[in-house]
């Protein structure tokens, strides 16, 4: 029999990447992102608190995680503005 090798961590297939993200408002991991590359926009929606945002900085290379990043920026910009 061959030598036993320690198995390397397998790469997860793309489909295993979770499509929910933590919500900056309610703290639940229930943010769902849909990217409409053809229409160059994306929607971000929290299934828990109902927080909703449309992101229009979308191009053919935009991934959900990029949308999430933009969404977080927008969220905190807005929150800062509200506090000020
Ligand atoms: Zn939420």
C-alpha cells in the first residue's frame, strides 16, 4: 500500500460559498445579495430586519462580495451622516 499522506485542505467548489452575509444593522447573518450584471445593479436585502439597498456600481466582474463591500461603505456613510 502507498504511503499515507496528510490530505491537503480541499478547495471548496464555488457553489459552497455562502451567499448570506452579516447584517451591519441587526447583526444577523441574513443579508442576501443578488447581482444583476446585465442590468448593472445589485440588490442587498436583510431577511431579518428588512434593511434594503440597491447598488449600482456593478460591472461584469462584480461579485456578491464586492457588492457587500460597497453596501457596508454606504451603510456606514449614511449612519455617520445621521449621527452628525
Ligand atoms: Zn438586518
